[in-house]
C-alpha cells in the first residue's frame, strides 16, 4: 500500500504526579530517566523507526519546543523533517489534534495517515507496537479512526478502558472503581485506552466537523491568523493566542471518539506505561533485597519497600517502610508511597500560591543552552550560564539590572553596545543597565560563564529583545 505516514507527537500537560522532578516549565516528557534518556526522545525514536516516515510533527507549548528539539537531536537520527506546532497555552487534545490535521492537510495532503503519539509513554516491546501500527495504517486508510488497546496487567483504576468483542470495538469505558476494574481485568474483553490514535487527515477533519464544529471552526480561524516561520529546530507554526483562546477546552475523547461510529481498535501487549506516578517511574530503578528501589547516593538500613530518587545529595534511610523520598536541588518530597497519586495535590497547592517550585527548577533550559541560579538575595543574583556550540542569545537589554560576565570555559563572542569582544577563560566584561548586548558561542565546546546581576529588579521578565534567531523577538 502506497502511503504517507506522519507521526504527530503531542506533548502537553504538567506531569503533576511526578513533582518535584516535573514542573510546568519542564514537564514529564522532558524529565531525565535513570538512563539519561527522555520519554519524548524515546517517542521520537519510535516514530522515526517506522518504515517510510520522513517527517514528524510535534504539537507542544511554545516554551517547550526547544526542549523537544534538544531531545530529538540527542537521538542523532538523520533524514527526518521536523514540523512544530506551538501552542500559546493548553486547550486540551481536541484543539491540538485539530491544529495538526489542518496543518497536515496543507503540507502533506488530506489522504496522509496521521499516527498520534503522546510524548510521555514508555514502551518495552517496540516490535509488538510496530505490528499494531501496521494494522492500524490499513484500517485508517479505510476511513476508520483507530484506537490502541493495551492488554492490562492489573485491575488499574487510573486508566480508561476499551471494550472489545473479539476484534470489534464496542465502546469506551471511563476510569472504573476497583471492583469494576477487577471484573474488566478478568473478562479478557477490556483493554487499557492508551491515548494513541491513527487516522487519515480527511477522516479526522470530517469527524471534527460533524461532532464538534465549534472546535474545528475556532482552530481554522486560529491557524489562518498564525505565524509560520523556520528556525534551527525546523518549520514552525506559532498559533495565535487570541484566536486559540476561542477554541473549546475539550479532549478528543469527549469531542469525537465517544460520538463517532467509525471507530476501530487494535490491541497490543507491548509493555506500555504512561509513567503516571512515582510508583510507575520507580520501576525503572534497581531494586535491592529489601524491595527498596533507589537511584543516586543512598544507604538503606533496616528499611524496606521504599523509593528514593537522590539527584544531588546523599540520602540515608533508617527503619522506615513504604515511603518515597524524591530529592532535587530546590525541593524535597517525602510521602507514603501508597499515596503516590496524591502528589499532584502538592503541585496544585504550589501552583495556587504562585510558588516558583511549581514552575521551574534551579536549572532552566533555553534554546541556546541553560542557566542555573546559584544564589540570590536583595539586589543580586548569581547564575551559571552554559551556551551550546554555535548558539547565541538574543540581542537584548534590561531596564533594571546590570550584569558582570566572567568566562569559565570556552570562548565568548560578546556584543556590548557598539563594541564586539572575544573573551576566553578568566576574562570578563561589564554590561551596563540599559545597554544592548548579545552573548554567542563561536567555538566547538560549550561556553560556561558566571553572571552576576545587580539592580532593583532581577525578574526574568526584565528583558527587551531586539533580534532573536529563535523567533522570540
């Protein structure tokens, strides 16, 4: 069968159940796994391995697209064209899928097959999943919207289910109570709803028009008003915030899947997990003879059934059972592991109070690299800045702060007003308040420098961009 398959990776959500590793500015798909990979990177690699795939579309928040690009670059997979659809804010999966379908109709044609893949899934048996994909491509070409059912391994109450009659799809079932989940698990007719879908672009657009025309109409207006441009990461469509806000906030399940009559399903036993809690994440940790799952510098004495993720500091356990200790540089989580799903309550409380620990880590990633806040106090802030080889910050100025830069490693090309400088290790410069400046790394190794800010206001929003290769000016 001649076909054009385009995987569409959807990366949204906050990953609140994996706090404090996951934050709004650095959600679950980008959290580093114990082997230093990421869920979105693994998803990209699976998508790129599908026979015939030449381009991949990613729908994500505008503040995350450089994180996605970095994760893709780590996989070192050549020959893939990248398309990014950047949301100004989340409006759930129906508007995201509508935007992807409208975009793909224009760029690839309405007959192309879209394979929708959430960015935060773990797959242990990729071969089994690829077999399911091949079956789905055939059904999608026949005008079906295909769901993927996962063979359950336990009576899970945190997932929706697909009810099947042999190979025929019967209905969607909402997240059940435990007694019902146990019945489903024993029946052999119920499968976890994975959240992956496959469809032709024309089929999805017709379904959106029939079942949720308000979503389709709003997103069509948004795409028409949106800016398309090309950046180093790939071809990019930046959705217009004003018109996107008019799109109803609704999932594709409610908007289309529960109403449509052309649903088909493919089932698979591929070792699927959505890593939806610390219990699931800890399955990736080594386990000791007392059933403790730990990573990092940990010593356990007379303790059992515990989970410890020690990122930077030593953690000692003495005489405890069934607890989780998740340690990051700026936040510590201690919880009964039987309440792993309730971690989101901490995240929600932090978000409600406006606490920075809900938003970002001490290390913040940017398109050009990253910075880490080392210390801050009244009228000063000290950062460690790392700029990737060949990357550059925007040409910018600040109204309320001045900056001192000291090069620690690498070579810095600095625009400071009308002056251009090349600085190397142990050399420095001063950026006055209000002065236009830019930092670049012309070298082949990372540029590392220490920045000392002083001034009356040191917020990240005190920045005026005059020019930026990443489209942020």
